[in-house]
């Protein structure tokens, strides 16, 4: 799988993947994570994704070769505003989203492996991520299967989350 460095030109790619994820989740009645409205239809969400992609380290997975984006990962040097920072250098997964058309092909796992490699390459020993911890817990189980350990729950407004970490 090819993983290339991304940038501002990939904002529409990330938004399209987020929109397809919202639709997929909504079709299954799982609206607690991101609701039902596409990210691209909400100006604040577009701003948020644009900031993450331009300020963080963006990576795009292309399993079928150049021009076929299947997933996006954005790494930052610290957590989102709703998570307390730690007293050591860390890398933080600001965004991980895959195109539902590539489900089951290991795109998310490849991007997380890349995040581990980039964290190690930077000489940093801690990689953290937070995720939605509601509904059936499948997302939390996924991160655990990728080597992350839950550190504790948190709530943003009424949104239930879980903070996880992986030592590299």
C-alpha cells in the first residue's frame, strides 16, 4: 500500500471520506458519533478539517496506486483542546478516516502502522488517539486491536469518548 504525504489539496479528499462515513453510520442507525449531516455541509467542520490537514502531518493511503485515495491520517504533536496534554513528547492522531469503498482492506491499520513508524522516526515514544466510545463500542475495539490501550473515558458535551495510547 502506498502512503504518501498529504497537504491542503487533500482537504476535499478527507471531507469526502468523512461524508461517506457519516452516511454509512447513519444508514445503520449509528448517529451518535457524527450525526447525520455531512461534514462538508457544516462550515465549522470544514474549518476544523482544513486546520488539521494544514497544521498537522497529513498522510494519504492509496492501495490501488496514485490518484486513488482510500484513507487519510493526520498526526499532531499534541492532543485536541478537550484532552489534557502529557509531560513528555507525543504524537497524536488528530484524524483517521477511510473511504467505505475500501472497507476490509487494511487501510486504517496501514495508516496506524505508518503513524507508529513516524512517531518512532521522530524519536517520540508515545502515540495517543481519542475516539467515540458510544453505541456498540466497535471503534474502541478496533483501536485496541491495533495495539492501543484505553487510558480513560471523557465526555465532550454529551459525546462519549475514550482516550487511548500506544508506546512505540
